[in-house]
């Protein structure tokens, strides 16, 4: 290749730079054909077959004359003045009532046509029946006297170990420190051979310390029948139950503070 280049004579170029005339004519031909086709399509679709355009009717409009503006009030006043129906009839004064009743004298209907009165039916005879309980003065009954309250004196019960032995006790008289009902008090006592109470222990309180102390004192002063052929230090343990009755003296009732 290099040999062929150097073999060319001087003054001649390596490439041919002439303008391509044939290509320029082809491009111009294509542009002209495109313009002709566009003109033919425009003629077909715009002239021969025009597009269908449908125009809608204008919307209905209603004009309302309202007395909200001076122009509308002026127009309505002109319509009232030019109304032929109003001009052909009698006009009432502005201050007159719409409808006035005539002044007529009232004539009752019973003066022209007397009414036909019906006769009253005969009275029904009431049948008098005998009364089982005729009216009479109320019998007065005397109120029965109130029943006397049931008295239940206080009592002391001993267990079986001391139930067969005779006992001598002081007179029972209890004084409570409160007005609440006391419960049964239980004591554990020890009695020697001579019948003297050596020990008296509280097992169950009555709820009132004053009653418990009085019951313990009465039990300590009690004396049982002595037992023969037994030493003095032989103790018999038993249970003493004190049932408080209605003979318990209660303290006076105190009025509540205002």
C-alpha cells in the first residue's frame, strides 16, 4: 500500500473530494414526496371527509327579579303601576283590614224553632239488701297493761368435777361499766380438800373488765363442801361459767352531744 502511494505522480490528492451530486438529488426527492403525501392526506381528511363537529345547545337560563337591588325594586314598582288587573278593580286603603265582617244581630236558633225536649226516664227503685255489719258506734277497748319484762337472774355453772359438791356463794350483784350486753365469762378454778378456792383464772372474758373482776371476786369467796380422807394440798380443777342476766346494773344512758 505504501508503495502504491509513493508511486502516484506529484500534484494529485490521495482521496477524491468531489461533491456527491446524486445523494443531494435523492434527499430533495424524498422531501418533495413527503410534502406531496401530506398535502394529499390533508385534502382527503379535511376537504373530502370533514370531521363531524356537534355543537351543544346553550344552557337554559332563568332570570329572577328579587327586591335586593335598587334597579330590581324600581322595575317591580313599574310592573305594579302598569298592571291592567289592578287598574280595573277597586283598591282598598292602605290602613284597612283585608276582610271585615258585617255587623249583624245575633238571633238564637231556639227562638225561631223551639227544640223538642225529651222526658226524663222514671227513677229506678233501689233494692235495699240487708247489711251484715250495719253502722254502729265503735266499741272502745281498754289497752292491756304492758307485760312485765322477763327476769333472768345471773347464774354460775360448774363443771362435772364440782357439780356434786355443795357450794356456798355470796350474794351476786354485778355492775356493768357499759350498756352493751355482756357475754358468758369462763373461769378456771382450783378447789382444795377443805372447799376453799385457791386459784381463779380467767379463760374467756365477758367483754366488760368490771364484770370480770366482780365475778372473779365472787368465785374466790365461794366455799365448797370439804372432802374427807384427802390431804389439803389435793386440788380439784374445774370450769366455772357465769351467765349474766337481767339483774346486772347498767350505767345511766348518756345523751349525744349536739
